[in-house]
C-alpha cells in the first residue's frame, strides 16, 4: 500500500482495526526546499516550503497501536479522479 498517498490533499488514513480517522503516528523521511526569512532581530521562519521527496516508513494508529490495518481512503468531499 502506498502510505504516502494518505498525506496528499483529498486523501486520509483510516485504521481498519478500530475505525480511527484522526490520530496517527507517521514516521517519514523528507527532503525539503525552504525559503528561510530571518528578520533583523534574528528571528527566523520558513515563508515557503516545497517537498522535494518524501518516503513514509510507517503509519501507526494512535488509538489502538495497529500498523498492519492502516488504509488510505478518499476524504469526504474530495473530487473524484477519473
């Protein structure tokens, strides 16, 4: 199963063991490009972020601890892809 798809707009995770739709622990490796803005006082923040690559290693249900029953579903109201 492509667990990375669960992090894309219009998709969501669901735990098939307990029905959880909202709480998951996700272990991933990401490569990002950020536009980092530091103001004159030295405070910094990322103004723009682009994900260059992402690998989702695991998704675990926060409610029941299952990692074997995670599903990726269409989110309610997501447009259907033909």
